[in-house]
């Protein structure tokens, strides 16, 4: 067993790049390593960039690839950066990876924006993965949720417990 934390990046808003107000976005290189370096994180970690996709483009084959990548690694603590629209679908695909603590997080605005939630969410997920019991969690909006009990409430642009959603 290793003390290192595996960070799996899949794309999503956290890594989006916009060139100007009229252009389309693209998912750029992951910024997670830079965010952790700026925070002076000393906990050993490794970043595995699996894909650069908007979460609406992530399909079951991609989820299987994410699951296989995590299952094939020795790390027992894993942070997955992911787009918010289908984050809960990917969380469900990871539920039976026993003995691991997996925390999914993302951002509602790109990390490259000055007023992004990305820095806070990544930091919170990195801390949460070190203190939670094995299981799958979603860390967004200043909260840590059991992934099996959370949904994204698009009307509030927030993650909430399943019964509290306005969907």
C-alpha cells in the first residue's frame, strides 16, 4: 500500500479554455498540478491525465476506462477531476472499487478564471480523500457528499442531496 494520492484528470469545466467571448471552448491541459504546487502541497501524489473531455461527452466506455485505470493502480486514495454534468454517473461506475477512498470534484467555472471555485474544490477534495473512510464521494460547493445520495441541481447550479433537488 502506498501513501501517495492518485489524481485522475478527465477534463470538464475545471480545465476549459476560452479564447474570447465568441469562441467555442476546448478542454486544455489539466491545471491540477499547478494548483497543488501553488498551495505548497507536500503530500506525495501522482497525476494521471486520462482524457480531456467535457463531461457530456464522457460515455460508458470512458467510465470503464476511468474505473480500470483506478483499479490497476496501487493507490488507495484517489481524487478524480471531472465535469459536473455527469459526475454522478461516473461516481456510480466507481462504487464497487472496494478498499479505496475516491473523491470526485470539478468546477462550475474554469480554473483559469479569476473567480473560479476550482482552487477551493480541488483543495477540499485533496484534504477529504485523506480523512474519509473508503467509499465514493463528491466534493463540491463546500460540502462532501456520499456519491450515492447526491445530484446536481441545475436550477441552483449546485450539488444537493437527492431529496432536496429542484429537478
